[in-house]
C-alpha cells in the first residue's frame, strides 16, 4: 500500500524490499543478460 504524505511516500517493509530487489536486478548487466538468454532459450523451445 502506498500513501503520500506531504512529499513523503509510505510503503510497507515488504514492498520496500521487493523494490530494492527489482532495482538490483535492473541495474545488473549480468542478471539482465541471464534473463535475456533465458527468454531466448524459452522462446526457441516453444518453436520446436
């Protein structure tokens, strides 16, 4: 749940942790490449 209070955003600890994990993945070229490679492999597998 997100609530705005005078320029502040209040989010739960679970939401904060999830956002931090997402940012970590998005900022990691290595992890993003692994995701791209996995998606390509999966897509090729669906064509067989």
